[in-house]
């Protein structure tokens, strides 16, 4: 007689593998369902890097309008203070014209584990951006974004821990929310626009790490852009500090808190260690996939 | 567990990468479970497909309270039960008996399995679904009897009974074949 233990062991050896054909079918339909469901819940908090502007064209157009308004002095009407040394129109223009930038980003939220990564470094040029995520001093993964096409955006994720990579091209018209979360957070050129386009006030001067700076602050919830759901008790604080001499941003701080679906949520972010108008080698910004890394689509 | 929670959080934020990672991590586990419950390759693949598509569709509001593996196993089990019920209704409507589970339709997979495993699948197809479910979810799904009892909405002792009777029946069936 065959003992029951043998049958248990036999059952435990049952092992079925999905076929490549099935993987393709499931992946396609699953990702389509995910994209269609990206009407996010109110619990999904907008990243602080999100901007109110959704498409690149809108961003550029809005930037141009803001700069023009500042030049015309119209924004003085909504400033609660005025007459400081920094000309904010010049800040917006310089940031917009920067050939390349580098910035360190740190963000902690009440709804996302803070141990996910320690910080990230974002390198941005007009055509590409690259974001390295660090944990324990090591790069855990890198996102490369190709911004060169007006209609599409290609995001390549390279995951060093598992030696995997995945490249996806998105139609901008169909993935606004997704792209908004990914691209804008990486693109520091929108920081100035973000604050200037909302009700804001000047903070005066302050010395940061030995550098004389001038700041502006907004508490206008409109700076977050359209929220994905009803949020109550929303408090927003965003501060941008600019080197008074070079008129380039040196520090961006944000604090957001609110209540969504009955749950209190908060987020704090810091962007610092800025480098502006730097020449970034295009080959550094293009996806660099080691030969032994595996395309996740083939797994 | 922590990795799964992170992946689910990322899925809630619309991460396609996280969704693919969950699929890669659990696809074979779920297929094995589904095929063990239904005995049919095509139906098992459909179930895994449907579970992942439904998961992706609801990911924005998904709240993980237990383990992701357990949740996915429960989804597979529920859908397998629906399929079994549909088969029963179809058989009733046609005035025939419920067809026996067919086993693998994939000749390559069939050839790759040992004769012993093929006999096991045939034997599994001949025990009641409730017993098969208790055995598969416990031995392959890694679920506790308490969890299976909750899923099937019966007492733990009933699940123990189904598990034990199922194994006894499998043993008889397999030994009967061996003795032939």
C-alpha cells in the first residue's frame, strides 16, 4: 500500500509553468486593465513633484504666459509682499533655459513605506531624464525617460537587484495621470512655475549653507493640481529658496496633509543639492542596460 | 510579505512594473493550483488570466489585509468553484453526467510529466471538488485549515475531514491502478 505521506509528497511536486503565449496574453490584458483603472482612489496622494500642467505643450504655454505676466508686473497684484532683490521672472527664465540639471529628492509619506528608497538623484535635459534610486548608498533601480517625442514618452526601468529591465512607450494623450506622476517629479524646471502660477508670498532672505537666498511660499492647494478624489482638511506648504546671486533654486520644501476616505495622510518632500545649466552627456541619460539583464517581457 | 505589500502599494499608484512583478512571482503557483483544482490546462490558464485582469482593474482600491499569496489562492479557488458549478449546470441541462476532468491538453506538458503524476491528476479528477480543494489549498496553496474553512464557509473539522477522506480516496485510487 502507498502511504499517505507519499501522496502528499507527490501532490507537492505538481508544478505547472505558464507558456510564453499565455504570459503575453495575460500581461497585455492585465496592463490594459490597469491603465483603464487609473482613475485613482482618493487615497492615492499626488506626488509633490506633480504640476498642475498636464501636457508638455500646456506646460510650455503656461510657462510662457507666467513669464510674460511677471514681466508685465501683473503678478504683483497677488503678491502679499514685493520688492526683493530676486527677479522671479528671471528665475523662471533661467530654470526654463537650463541645458541640464541635477537634483536630489527625498520624500516621506504616511501611506508609503519610507524604507523603499533613501533618496533619488534626478538628471534632466530637455530631451531625456534619468532618475537613480538609492538605498544604503547603492543604486537599486534607475528610470530613464525619453522626452524627445511630442506624442509619446518611453520609460525604461532598470532593476539592478533582480537584473531585470522593462521598457514601455506611452501615448501621452492616453496616460496623462501616469506620465504626470513620473515625468514631473523628475523635472525640476516646473518647480518655479508651480509656485508662481498659484497665490504665493515672498519670504525674504535667509542663509542656507552659507549662501544668501530668497524664498517664496505658497499655501494654495491649487499648486497640487487636480486631486484624484475628495480630500478634506487639506494643508499645503511649498517653499522655494533661490540663490540671491545666481538666481537658481537651491532648496525646495513641501509639506502636505489632509484627510481622504476618513484617513489622515501626510507627505513631506525636499529637493536639494541642485546643479543648474550643466552639460549632461546624452549617453549618460540614455538607457544603459547591462548585457546580462533580462527583459521582463521574456520571463 | 513586505515585498508583496510594497508591490501592492505600487500597483495602487498605477505601477505597471509592480503589476508585472506580481504576475511573474505568482503565475506558476496560481496555474498549478488552478490546474490541480480543475484538471484542465485551458480552463486553468483562463482562471489565472481572469484573476490577474480583475486584480489589475481593482488595484486602485485594493486593500491587502492578509498575504497576497493567500488572496490570490482564494481568488483562484473561488473561480475554480464557479467553473465546476457551471459544468454541473451544463451537465444538468443536457441531461448527462458531469464530464470527468480531462487532464492536460498540452501534449508537451503531458509528455514532460512522469507517469506517476499523470495518474495522480487522473485520480484527483475522481474525488469530490470540496476534497480536492482542501487538499490543493493546503498542500500546494500553503493555506491553513482555518483559512480554507473560512473560504468554504464550513467548520475546521469539516475541512479536516474533507482533507483526510480526499487523501484516503486518492490513495485507494492510486494503489488500485498500481495493483492492475
